[in-house]
C-alpha cells in the first residue's frame, strides 16, 4: 500500500501539488477514492446487466404472444382442412353410391316395358286348354311347348339381371310389395294374408319395381 501511495504521489506531484500533498498526508484517501470508483463501476455494470435482462424478457413476451397466435392459426387451418377432407369424402361416397345405383337401376324403364310382354306371354300359356294338349293335336302341343319354353327363358333373363317375380299367395300383406284390390273374408285363411294374386309383381335388385295386385283376407 505504501508503494502504491508513493507511485501516485510521484505521478501527481508535477500537475497536482495539492492532491499530491493530500495523498502524502492521508494514504487512506486513495483507498476511499479507489473503492468509490470501483463501486461506481460495479453499479454501472449491474445497471447494464439489469437492462440486458429486461430486454430479453420483453422479447420473450413478444415471442410467446406470437407463438400463441401462430398456434391458434394452425389450429383453425387444421380444423378447416379436416372439414374439407370430410366433405370431400362424403361427396365421393354419394357419387359412388349414385354410380352404383345407376348401374343397378339404369334398366328399370326397360324392365317395366318387358314386364308387359311377360304378362301377355303368361296369359297366352294359361289360355291353352290343358286337355287339348295331346299327340293328336301336334300343332297346339308344339305351340304350347314353345310358349312355355319362351316363358321359362324370359324368366331366366329377368333373374340374370336381378328381376324377380312376386307371387305372394298365403304371405302376409306388405304395402311396400303388394297392392290390395279388395278385402274379403275367406274361410280357413288368416286375416291379413293374401288369398288371391290377380297380377304378378316384380322386384329389381330388392327394390319393388311393380307391386303384386292381390286380394287380402279380412275378418268375417
């Protein structure tokens, strides 16, 4: 400490004789000045560090807010994307269903026209007297056999394309498959069942194309 004081007195004597004198007379003054200087430097450093600490805290707050906004926007975009995917899938399924139905029921009008031909063919077959179908009447027999073969073949074609007959004698009346022409009590028949079929019905791939015209049993 004495050496430091001597150095300071030697350096300050030419310029500051009074300060040199003070240092010579009171070495403690140098220590006080040095401590105050160091304390000021420390305060400045602490203040600078505090300012540096405050700035990152503000930046972090801004980044946090920006992150929250981006996460909210991402959530909204994700929800919209999922809804769009769901809508597109629904449209695809509906379109596929319509295409499949068009394939199945596209011949519906054509089948309805053919049903009239099948009805006429059936009536023609039924109108031939069975007792006249003998070898003695070869022409009538050949005609009847031809009608029967034609009827069998047309039913095969109908079945191949999903068109099936409805001949519901004895079945329960179903308004989706049958059309009631009349209601009448029939002995030995359960009410609500079909006693008579006036006209054969048809279904195309499970869908009623033409309801059967029937007579329904009712309570006596």
